[in-house]
């Protein structure tokens, strides 16, 4: 045997050692990734379950945000915060939760950016309030007007004795109407109002304030992170 063979054998020993170290590192890394994947797989179903239950609660007809199923009340949306989220959804107690609406954060109980997200299409309903000072005996309110407040303050001896809504008498006083009255309206058709008075209706004699709902389609998101 030549003297070169022992030298060759000695040269391969560091390479074998390096290969063993590399194999150990790759194995450890693989096991770590596997453990992480298993932990993530175990965590995700819980996150998804809590996120789905929370979203369902928020859009339910008796939920803290809804005017009716899948239609959110704008005033409730504006007042919603993390404390309300916690009190209304006990299942989220041990999770970080973020509730968003239209891409903006609505309420948060922690950093849930890395969690699981459930989205629901919803309508947000808000109320527009408008005021009219009629200058004639007849006027028409638009369809969808749900209620009206009518104030009579006639001046100069004028008297508005009767108010008709869609040909039906709603208010009447032989000596003249004075003060503020609430009048329910039918939102499925336009509302025709007529005043009966011996004179003319001038600006300031009658003020009508009425409300109409306005709805906007958007997305509610619930993100839960364990």
C-alpha cells in the first residue's frame, strides 16, 4: 500500500464530519418546522371557530351591532369598541381579536394581525335627517321617510286647523294646531301632506323634520389570534 492512501483517508474525515453536522442541522430544522406546522394546524381550527362565531354574533338580528340580520345600525357601529366586543363575545376572552369594517379597524382587543380572518358582507344603515319649512298648503315627502316631527308656530293670527297625510286626517284642532307632534309615515310610498287653513301657509308657520334610512354595502371582518 502506498503512503498516499492513509493521507487520502485522513482527508475524508473532516468531510464526513461536516456532512454529519449538516445532516443533524437539517434534521433539527425539519423537526422544528414540523412541530411548528402541527402547532399551527392545531391552533388554526380554534381561531377559525372563534372568528366565525364572533362574526355570526355581530351580524345576528339580536347582536350588538345589528338593526336586523346582516344590517348594521350606524349609531351602534360608531359606539362599538374593544370593551363592548369583550362583553358581547365571551368566547374571545383568551384571544386577540380585531374587528374591521370596510378595511378600517372598528374594535380591537390585541394584536391579531397573524390570526385567522372571517369576512361577512353586510349593510350599514344610517339615518339622514332633513328639515322643510313649507310655504304652501301641499307638499310631498320622499319614499322611505319613516317618521316626521311637525311643529306648528303660526304667526299673525294665522291658524292651521288640520293636517292630512295621504288624504287621511292625522292632526286637527278647530282653534288651530300649535306645538310639536310626532307623525308616523309609511316608508313604502311617497307621503302627500296637506294643510287646511283659512289663510296661507307662510315660511315659519310649520316646520317638518323627517328621517330617511341610507344603507351602504361593505365587508365586516373578524380576525382572531391565539
